[in-house]
C-alpha cells in the first residue's frame, strides 16, 4: 500500500507540473468562430490575423479590440494572438514595424500571453540561391532585441515560429527560421520576451521534404541529424500542432495541405505520438499548444475536438507510463 501511495503521489506531482493548455484558433476579426464548447479548464484561444492588408482598413484596430474583448469575456485559460504572415514583411519595413508594435500594445491591453510571429521574409525559387540567411537572421536579432526592450514589464512573450522548408504551393520560401539550428542566436541571446516556438506540423513537413530531397541545396538543415534530434533540450516556449497531406516540391505543381488531423495525415500516428511524448516530457506548467486544424465550419468545430481527443489519449498514456 505504501508503494502504491508513493506511485500515486509521483503521478499527481507530475500531473500538476505537466499542464498543457490547448488553444483554438479563430479569425481575429470574427469572434463568431469561437466555439463555446471548447472553453473550460486548460482551454485557450488564439486570435489569428492572416493578411497585412487588413491593417489598411481604417476600422481594423477597433474591430480587433471588439473581437478580443469577446474572446476575453469567455475566460479562456490563455489568450494569444498571431501577427499576419502575408503582405506583412516587417524586418526592414518601418510602416509594418509600427503595426507590429501597435499589435503588441493591443495584446498587452487584453492580457495576451503569446504573440506568434513568422519571419515573413519571402523569397522566390530563383531568389533564394543568393540569400545569406545567417546575415538575414542577424537583422532579425537586432529587431528582436528592440522588441524585447519594448516589452519590459509586460506579460507578453513574442514567439518566433519555424516555417516549412518551402511554401504550400512550391513557389516560395520563408527560410529564416526553419530548423532548430536557425534559432541558435535567438536562444543564446536569452531574451526575456522574445522566445522560440515550435510548429509540429511545419517540422513534420520540413523533415519529410528533406528526407525526400537529400541533394537539395540552400536548405537550412543538417540532413545527418533529424529535426527531432536537434530539438532535444531546446527552451521551446510555445507550440502549434497539426498534421499534413502531400508535399510541395520546387518546380512542381504539388500542393501541401496543412491543418490536417493526425489520424488522417501522411505522417504515421506512431511518429506523431513520439513527438507528443517529447513535448510532454519537456513542457512546464501552463505551456500552450494551439491546434491549427482545418474545419468545414469554423463556427461549429468537429475536427479540432477529434484531434484533442486523440492527443489526450496519448497524454493519459504518457502520464500513466511516466507515473509508474
């Protein structure tokens, strides 16, 4: 009996420490996409703005604030925001940087925990061969240092997300932050408010693409060491999660479909379960993981609930094994 109680005690202790908050995305200007069945303990929200052209709307900021107020009124366990990706290059664009800083101001106003940021440094197939990405990353680091100083005293973390090795339609690259090694300088800078995040789906796409194109040049990865091996021990602040179908390859018409449930995606369920086990092992109290899952109707979700059930089954199995 004493041994049983000890094992139970260890289990409960680990269960308290291991506390993923699962987040649902919604279009940040349309709060009707918040499915109220989702909300509860350890359930959060991520407001996503997709296109930088949205900033041209004179009512954009008021619409965004109204939407965030609706989201906040639902008492999510975590509220996050995602800066636009398309038409939103900011590293050398003063006007877009102003939008980014204002985005952060609004985030602080509404108690947002994480602001997700892509590099938004798009290159065509022909352009990428002449880009020195080490140099480009140094430019980003200079800006991130300024953002880190700007956010002193706030509760916000800007989380820089890894991208797939090539765009979904095989016509462009956003290759500044693709593999774990691309985050080395960011990690070494040890910023308080700018951190590394990891998108599981993007990592799966990149590794699968590399496995199928070992002779491709100008990729930011070491094919001798898998992405998952490189991730071990890195201080990841936040996660995105999905699977995918199909791969986009240069000079092809192939399409990569993201946001797929893990039960039906191309990567094996065993592979994704192993990745989740690594996340469970490394995450801390209140680590966030947003489920970026496609739906037929974003005002009444089905696929995200199936995905959550699938993840929680593996979470419970991991906890049972880890707790003895």
